[in-house]
C-alpha cells in the first residue's frame, strides 16, 4: 500500500513537473507569438504606402480630371470629394488632373494629428497655382499666406501677440463695434428711403473691408478717406480673383499665361487692381501713423519695416474681405429660414449668437478644404507617407457626417449648448469634426477678430431688423476657392416690429 502510494506520488510529481514545464513553454511561445504578431502588424503598418491607399481609377496624364468635369467641374469640388469619401472611406488619394497624389482625409482624429503633430515648425500649405505663378512672374511679395520658413515664423509671432494672445485683443472691440454700428445706421437710412432690398454680397464685402481698415488704423483715427466707387471696385476685383482662379483650375496654366488668354488676363487684372488698392490704403495709414492706435501703429512699434507692414496688412484686407463676407451671408441666409432662431438671438445672451455662428460655419465652412504639405516622412493612420505629400482635410465632409453630428444637414444652433435639454436627442456631437479656422501654428491669424466681428454683426442685425430671403428656389453652395452661394442671396429688410 505504501509502495503503491509512493509510486502514485512519483508519477504525480513527474506529471506536475511536466505540466509546469509545458505551461512555461506554452507561455513563452504564446508571448513570442504575440510579440511576433505585434511586430508583424507594426511591420505591415509601416509597409503600407500611399500606393496601398484606396483611390479611384484614373487615366494617364489626365488623372481623374474628366470625372471632375462630368461632376460639374471645380465649382462642385466639395460635393465631388464628399462623394469620394462616401465611396472610399475617410482617407484616400486622388490624382485630380496631375501626377501628384493628393491625400484627402475626413476623420477628425487624423485631421488633428496632421495639424497638431505632423505640420512641423514651418507649416506649409497648398496655394492655388495661379496665385503662385503671379507672385513668381511679377515679383509681388505677399503677406503671411504666402510666407514660408523663418520669414513666416518671425512675422507670425509678431501678429500673434496682437491678434491671438489671451488678454491682448480687447483693443479690437471698439473699432469692430463702431464700424458695425455705422453699418446698421446705413441700413436704417436705406429703409427710410424705401430701399428694402439689399445687395448683400456688396454690403458684406464693404463691411468686412471697413472693419479691417478700422482695426489697422485704430479707434482714435478718422480712418482712410474712401469713396463709394472705391469700395464697389474693390469688392468686385476681390470677388473676381476667386472666380477667375476657379476658372483656371484644371487648365494648362502656363499655356494660358504664355498665350495671354482672356481667362488669365481677367485673373491678372483682378489681382493687380486689388493689390494696388489694398497697398495704397495701407501706405496711406503708414503716412498718417501718428493719427492712429491700430495694428499699423503696433507693428511699427515692434520694429517691423514699412515694406513688410504693407505686405502683411494688404493681404489681411484681401483675405478678411472674402472670408468674413461669405460667412456673414451664409449666417443671414440660415437665420432667415428659421424664426425660432431669430427669437432666441433676441432673447438670449451672446453665447447663443456664438452657437449660431458655429453652426453656420459647420454647414457652410468658407474654406471647405484645409491643406498641409508634410515636412518629412511620417505615419498617418496606417500609412507611411513621404516628405512633401500634400494632405487635404475635407472639412465640408466631416462637418456634415452623421457619425459626428446627429441630423448633420439641419441648422440646429442649440447642439453647441451643453445645457440645452434639446441636445439630449442628438447622440453625436464631435466639435473637432468642424474646424473653420484650422488648427496648429498656421491656423487662421484672424480667427478671434473674425469671431468678434461676426458675433457683433449678427446680434446687431437680428436685434434691429426683420428680414427674409426672397430667392425663388433653394440656394446651394459652390466652390469658388471659398464656399459661396450658387446665386446671389436676395434679402429684404425692414425695421424690426417690436
């Protein structure tokens, strides 16, 4: 019995030892295999190049130019790319009429990664080819939009101090409020004269330009003298820059320029006229520097030379004139469709007006695409991308995606208010999916003043006027470098009936 028990014990001990050894070997193998799998996955990720990315079929030399033309051309680019994302996913590449593979992304995490982690010390973006060619041919030195490398960084830091740094933008309030107040007074004067239909595009260009001039000159200045004809011409030439740039898209640009075709001549003439006028206005303010306390005076005190100030300020006027003008137009269009929004603007605090503005820019981002050019080889998602790969963030698509915004195509300003009980019915709300001013070091330099201007403008207009849109059909957006209405928005105004 004891011998039997002893035999069993030896067997059990041996079995236990073998079992333990087996488990140890199994765990080692499992750990090794797991590590191998991880390494294999990592290797697979790193092995994926842009060639492995989803992409549409394209023709040699032409790329997908014919597809775009059949879809409506450059004016429908935002809808064309939106459809591509629905077909190919949140990241794909496409050759739009050239050999360059343009990488389009609509995933908010990828977009944030590009702007906050991958853009580098000197962020580079894509400029329209006609603008680049114009600068190259005619030696026209431009502002921040065109600057790169150290020149950009030095001037950007100076501008940041006055336009973006916390606690440094209070000086903007007076020139903005004073200019908007004058605009409201002018609209009231029109109504008194029986002119109830406004030329919204022209008026918004004028307001945006006057706000920029007031900021440049300062609240204490009498401003730069200008005529109605001057503002009309300026508005028209700036608008022509964007329209003619869109017409040149997809055409052989160098041939258009060498043959001096009408489409190139129209583009060049509009840029010539706009730059000349903007530079003249800035130069006059520099001459009258002692009269003002605006941005011009601040830059002079910072030691910025006059030539650079002209470059910075002239581009400032041109860029703001178009972007804030069309954001104002889209906002008024949306508000005119919804009396409940008008009522809430009139009865709630300024926070609600800011929510109206956010919702307007989500649905109609003036810049439907934001771009960066990779400064070095890097990983984006599961792809290894090479130095100088162009990345295009599809802001129009991400802002209207149901997985990021419930009822994405509806104008619902309350979605931005965390305390609004109506928001509980909106399951999805991802603010990073809409970036009207971009992110990172090269985000819009005028984002704070634009927000102040637009908030003040919408508050004043809604509180002082009743207005309605009288377009017979639905207005939809088209791409003209920025997102604009396919037809002029017809707005009639009257004194608010309190």
